């Protein structure tokens, strides 16, 4: 289907560098990377009110760390640094607004974990975008509100390292130095992890959505759990989708 014109890079930009071990942490990948930075601002609206239908709130951590609690004012479950382990600004996808407190989706095991953060410790923005991935159909769609603006074919995890279904969000964006390599032009880290690999090549088994140097393999089960898309598709995503964009993976 047709694509809308690019509108600039996401607000947090592209990671300036990733050591080989860090990029190996994206489970479907097989080579180290250095990247370049880029400006941006696509898809977000600082200080916006409640998201429109199909939209979502993204919470960016304001300080150098944040405490995540089991319930508003309750036990501290995690203290997470900002930026994150790969050098990207720490963001969360908001699941519920309870006034002074926000329930957010967490980038930790087990997949789908949530916790509560103080509203005054984050900066809220809104995205109208979301990504829907259908593993059984080997397809994805990017929606802007209720309108599909991009769709394409994917590669998924193989039978021994399947891609786990669930609700996730983009946590970092990487530009590999060799666009013709196995990552393709870009790689988005996801907030989820492989459910069959506790670690991968020295990393924690983090999932990703990334390009590929073998587009003939799209439409098949070829990865260690990551989602592969064409380089044209991942480039469009990198130019339009902010960190925090919701990603739903279904079987």
C-alpha cells in the first residue's frame, strides 16, 4: 500500500553508538553496530490532553532514574536509570491514568509486566500511531488512529525460538553502520524478551523489529524471536514512529 511522506526522526533520535555486545542483545540479530544520531519530533505532541481514539500516552522519564512501584505509593519494584542500558531516553507506554500516578508497561521480564510511576517524574506526550503484528499471517500494519498507513510482510521467530505474542512498545532506535548487513537500515528495540532464550550472545534476549539483508526470507520463520521487515518499511517507521509507540503482536 502507499506510504505517507516522512515527517522527521522520532523525538529521542537514533542511538549514537551500540557496542557489539549490546546490539547482540536484540535476539534476531547477528552483528555489532555503530550508529549515527538524528534530530526528530515525529508522532508526538508535548503537553497534549487525553489521546484520541486509537492513540496512546508516552511517559518520558524526567530525571536520571525513576522508582516503579507495585501500586500507587506502594512497594518499590524497580529503580530504572535514565537513559536506559543502551543509551536511549527511558520511556514507558502508559496503561492507566490515576491522577498523581500512572500505570505503565515495563521493559522487564516477564513480558507484560506493569508498575506505577509518579506523574510529576515523567513528561507526557501523545502518539496517534500503533503497530499491529500478526504472526500467523506474517504481516504487520501501522495505524494512525483508525487508518492503516503502512503494511507489509514480516519474518518471525523459528519454531525453537518463537516470537512471543503480547503488548510491547519501542524502547530504542539504532542505525547500523552497514545498511546492507543483517539488521538492515534500522532496528527498534522492543520492551519484551524471548521466552525461550534467557540470554543471547551475551545479551538479555531482548526482542526487536528491524530491517534485513535477505528480504526473500520474509514471510517465513527465520529469526531467534525478532520481527524482520523490509528496509523500506523499517525506514518509514524510523522516520515516523516515536519511542514508546505501542506494538501489539498476535498469533
